[in-house]
C-alpha cells in the first residue's frame, strides 16, 4: 500500500444546536451537509442554533 492510496478525512467537532433545557431531540439527515434537528434545518458547515440567543 502506498501513501497515495490512503485517504484522510478530518471532521472538526462543532456544536450546532443548543436548546437548554430540552433533553431529547429528533435528528434526521437530509443530505451530507444538511440536518433537521427538532424541526430546525441546518447546513452543518455554516449554521448554528442557540435558543438562548435572541438573534436566531
């Protein structure tokens, strides 16, 4: 096996959804970049949600 045949995938951990004191959430992946969490749709590369932040 040569080094050119190895693929490296790096995923940076990122919190995209915060809705305290919600204890459970429904999660549905729409495609590789889009997820629906408790009726909110996000592009995981750019969107976030914080229920305590009034600018959402």
